[in-house]
DNA sequence: ATTGTCTGACTGTATAGTCAGTCATATGAC
DNA sequence: GTCATATGACTGACTATACAGTCAGACAAT
């Protein structure tokens, strides 16, 4: 369908514009220019600017979490699933470069604002993804590969750690290949930094 | 000095306005209203809106990292220092509630933008703080309490994990007391999630 | 001729930034 | 002590501009 194609085209253009100009500098006119259409055309597909930007962010989240879920589903054990999760997430950070820059550089969409009742929905998507991670870890605890601990917190921490890697990449602060980042993250999350075989210093706490 | 007092007053008002209205909805007029002065007065202390907002964020970062450094300096061992770091950071998240909401809901200031050459400075402050954490961990590795690993990455991950806790609090997603959050974070960062004494499942990787 | 898609000049509005003028206090002349 | 002058902090009506959103008409395609 032509309509759907146009919508996607405009949303992609929106992501590109926000990625390069920030939300502040992203005007409807610039989006139209980027999509190579007239400003008025944008309003044939979206009610207003807010709807346009909300839709762009939402499409991005849906695409990303959808792909992660699909890939993770192929793995069997909790450990393999987490490996997959981290690897796929980081790989996608290159594919979705523009979108992630958009997402990371602006978090307003998570804040409830008077003219943003859709923000609540965005928050739901975000929480759903964390919950998805939480369940994998919970499984691991049940099976015994992960020790009993506050799973809600560790799911959250893992997600934030991944997010941090995205950011480093978006800001161009690292040259490490994705696979290396994934390995480091996994190792850290699994084993922590403490020297388990130490016999020198004072004990923890 | 009266001038300094006024400047601080305006910056505090800016943080409050941004915290409640977001960067989008934060106008100079609203800031003036919040500070109980006329709009024109703002321009006696700041060249333009950009400078005002940049200064507000910068003041917040400086205050925060300064306090963390002071408190951490009192601790002796790397482990104690990290404990202190996490605890103090989370405690401050209540004190600086408005500022953190401001900071977390908007990351544009980290992105280089044409009319934001100061953004580079902001990035420096951010990186300096991570470097500060990095050195503590590095010390721990040197002494032997922490195992050898990619310290740059773990410093980064720890900072992002703390940031994540801030965000949960700013968005009102958790009711956990700060000290509990600190404990969970510390435990996770030190020990990881893996069951070290397991003898059931497959080995890692 | 009709329909569907698109255009871009136009308008209305919000708000950044200005500036002529007010007020309060300090300094000084007598 | 009283008036005159100066200084500096502050004000808010005003302007200039940028940008969201509109709409009358162009342009295929059938």
C-alpha cells in the first residue's frame, strides 16, 4: 500500500533529522525537506507535529524490541538468551544508528507532560522490555545458573548498561567492535568485578 | 555578593521549571516568573536563553560531582570508596531531585550542536566523572581486591547503573529506600549474577 | 470530469530578545 | 536637614522571528 510506504518514509526522515539536529532543531519543514516532499504533505499523514514525533519514536522502539525478541527466542538456556540479547542489541545499535541517537539524546517522551498522554504508552513499551529481560534472568535463578538476588534490579541494571554502550557509540566515544563490547558486558554482568580467589585484602563490607 | 546570589537564584528557578515543564516547555518568561523577577532581569545576568540553560546544567553537574568527590575522599580502600560513591550518589538524587530530572529528561546538552560549542565542555565534565570512577576501580585491581578486567568499561557500566537508579526515582518507578538500592547495586557490581557454586547447568559460553 | 495526491504561499501564535522608563538608594551641595 | 543629581537594579510593553498548521489550487491518472 502506498500510504503505508509514505508513512514509513516520513518517519525515517524524522529520525534522521532528529539525529542530526536534535529535537529542538527538528522542524516539520526540515523533515519534509529530508523526505523530499512539501510540508503540507506531512499533514496528510499525521495530525500534528507531536503525533509525528511520537510515532517516530514508537516505531523505533517497536522495531528494535521486536527484532531482539525474535533473535532471543532462538536461544535455549537463560545464559544463551542473555548472550543473544546483548549481542543482538549492540549489533542493532549500528543498524538503527539514527534512531538510537534520537532516542538517547531526548528522553522527554518518557516524562508525562500535559500534551503527551501517549508518553505513558511509551513508558509501557520501555517497561515491557525490561520485564522481558527480567523473565530471562528469573528463569536462570529458577534453574540455578544465576544466584538468588533482586532480579528486578539486575534486569534494570543490564538494560542501562546496554543503553550506556549505545550512547558511547552514538557519541562516537568508542572504537571497540560490537562483539568485544558484548563480551565485556556479559562477563561483567555474570561475574562482577570482585576477585573471588583473593586472599589479600579485607572482606566485602 | 548580590550578583552571585541572583545568578544562583535564577539557575535554581531554571532547574525547577525544566523539571516540571521539560526543556520544550521551559520559557524564559516562566523561569522569570518562578524566580519572581521580570523577564528583562534574566538578561542582565545571562546573554541569552542558551547560556542560561547551559549554565543551569553545568552548575548542577559541578555541584553533584564535587560533593561526591569530597565524600569519597574520606574513604580509604577501593571497596569502601565504591560503596561511598554509590551511596552518596543515590542520596544526592533526592537532594538534587529537580536537577536530575532536568538532566535525565534531556540529553541534548551532550550532543554537539552548531550553536552549542559549550556542549563539548559538558561532555568533558561527564567523562571526567567516569574517569574518576575508573581510577578507583583501577586501584582495586592493583591491590588485588578486583580481578583484572576492562576497567574503562566497568567504570562506564557502574555509572550507567547509577544513572538508571536516578531515572527510576525521577520517574517515580520505585519506592525502595536509597540505602537498599545502593546495597543491591554494590552487590551486583561486585559479584555478578552467576551462581559461583553451581554444579548443574552448562558452563559460561 | 473526477478523484487522489501533493504543493508552497499564507496566517496565527508563541516566545526570544530589546529598551525606554521606573524606582530605590547613595552621594553630594548648600 | 533638604533638595539635586547620579547610579544601578529592575520592569514589562514592544518587535522581530521562527515555526506549526491551513488551504486554495496545481497536476496527474483514469
